[in-house]
C-alpha cells in the first residue's frame, strides 16, 4: 500500500501557530483553536497526516485506517466536551500527540482516546486532564504503547480509569506510565498482554473482573490502594512484577476473589498492609493456584486468607520482615494448602546435615489472644508495642491450645539455598521443555516420512 503524507497549507499552518500562542489561564476554549476534523475528513485510506506544530480543537473522529502523527509538537484540546479522539475504524495509528481536556461524563466514557475497532495502534502520546485515558470497547488486536496518562484533578473515586478494556481480546498494553488515575480495568476480556507498565497514585493499579487468560508481566505498581486485584478471573499469569506501598486499612498487594488456575511467580510484593489476600480461591473444582518464588517482605501481613480454603501451592517463596506472616480471618487453618520449601525469616530450627533445609518443620500457630484479628477497631493498633507484648506473652504461656495455621515441612534455612534450588528447578524445566520439543520434532519427522512413503505408492 502506498502511503501519502498530507501537509496542510501555509495559511492554515500560520493560523495554527497564532492560535497556540500563550494566553491567560482559563481565557480560552477549544473554539479558539483551528479544528483538526476537516483535515482528517480529507484523508483517504492509508494516508499519513503529519500535523504541523500547534494546538487544534477536538473532538476528532477517525473513520478509516489513517495515521495521525504529531511528532511531539501537537496538542489536541477537546474543550471539555466528549472524547478527544474516537477511533471508529480498523488499522489506524495515533502517535506523538498531546491529548487534553476531554469531557467529564462517566456515562459517556469521555476519554483521551476511545477505541472502537481492531488492529489500531495508540502510542507515544501524552494524555492529561482527560477523564478516562484510553478506552477499548469490543475491540481486539490493538496496541497501546508508551503513553503517559493522567486523569482530571478530582477526588480518587471520581477520576476515570487510565486504560479500560471491556469485552476486548488479544490486545497488547505495554510500556505505559499511569499516575493520578482511578484504576486500570480489564473486564470481560481475554488473552491480553499487559507488560512493562508503571502505575502509581491510584486506587487499583490493575483490576480484573470476569477476565480470563491474561498475561501480566514486568509491571510496577506502587502507592496505589491495591496493586492488582482479580475477581472471578481464571487462568491469569502474574510474573516478574513489583508491587509496593499498597497501604491503608484496605491496602492489598495482590488480591484474589473466587479466582482459579492462577500462576503468581517471581514477583516482589513489599511495604504493603497485606501482601496477598485470598478469598475462596481457587474457586473452580479441580483447579489449583500456584505461588512460586515470590518475595513477600516488609508487609503488615504476608498472606491473609479470608476463609479456611485449599488447593493453593506455595513453593520457594521468601517471607521476610513481615509483622505477621500468615493470617486466617474466616477459619482456623491454612494447612489444607501446600507449603513446601519456602524461606521464613522467623524459622527457629537447625540444619545439622548442612543441606540448606531445616531439620524440623516450620509451624505457624494462631493464639487466642490476637485481638486485632477478632476486633475490627483493634487492627488500627496492630504492630504497636502493647499488642506485640500480648502476642509474645501468649506464645510464652498460652491460655489454650493454639491452632496450627500451616506447616512447611522443608523450610529453607537461608535465601542462598532457596535461590540455588530455584536455579536447579529452572534448569530441570528447560531440560524437560527441550526433551519435549525434541520428542515432538522426532514424531513429526516420523509422520512426514510415513506420509512420503505412502505417497510414493500412489
């Protein structure tokens, strides 16, 4: 396909420059800027519009596969009405623009960019003072990349979402920076890739609702009320992320509500009120959730179970400097899950055979005096000297038989031993994968030879 590069006339260029000259704050509206829509309407399929530097009035509706390139020198101001750009097409590209001043209607999802098509690219844009950042609805195979997004200057609950996926599949959301927004949400959406994003200063860094088989890797979520939360969302992979400073009474690093077949691996979950919150998960019969090789450190609570549940597997995780390692709020035990080969910094056993694994199990008990678990108001004082003293005295001379929360039969003595085991496990996995690949290739060769042999007799 031959792409045409469209340049506007010198007269229009001059008027755009004049319109973009500084003015007193609040003294202008979008009507003082030249509209961009007439230029977009002149484009044909496959055209590339390199927009001359300046400020233009939105909203803009794109109805065919074209490219709008601001080269980092163009602002589109929607004048407080609607969405700045609406993509009602497949295969368009929006890049290097500053999009600002959308409308303020949540019902209309006023956004920097509304995507209502497939195979579009939205990249390298700065989106600010827009209620929602980028909204994808019933859209698939789009790329949202390297955008910087912030919402309107409102209270947290009244802001819009940075990126919103609704019934949208197979999209790639990568390398975006999101701050001072409400949430990033993925609702009723499958098979999306969410990699290398940074989100801070919001409510939910990432929120899944009825969203299956999404891939979340190498993201950073900090200073949000909740890092990642999954509700009724199965088959999600969460690997190599950093979640920190999810503080406050409801602060959660990663939360799970009736969620199954999850893989949580190689994440760092630190400096949060609760690192992992697990509520009736896994939910589907016959499923398992895996928590492998995560760092859970410097949190108020390492893991909080909201019920006596089962079928979670915890292996090779590091539990360090948490005020309380594991809590079961709605039951007595978490020992129906698998706990094997984790590192616990409060383990008090020995390693006489020097194999890096404790000679005795690591047991965690619940004592009857833990007022902060049973009395909601007392949680405010958790970690205080008085409550810690009561906990210590109860462990020293318990008034009643304590409940066993969990037993790790093979606790690692130190982090270096755990890391050595992790490398060994990775090596075995790679070897098995290679053997399976070789086996499949050999089987394919046999089938091909058999097919050629049969064909020679026909």
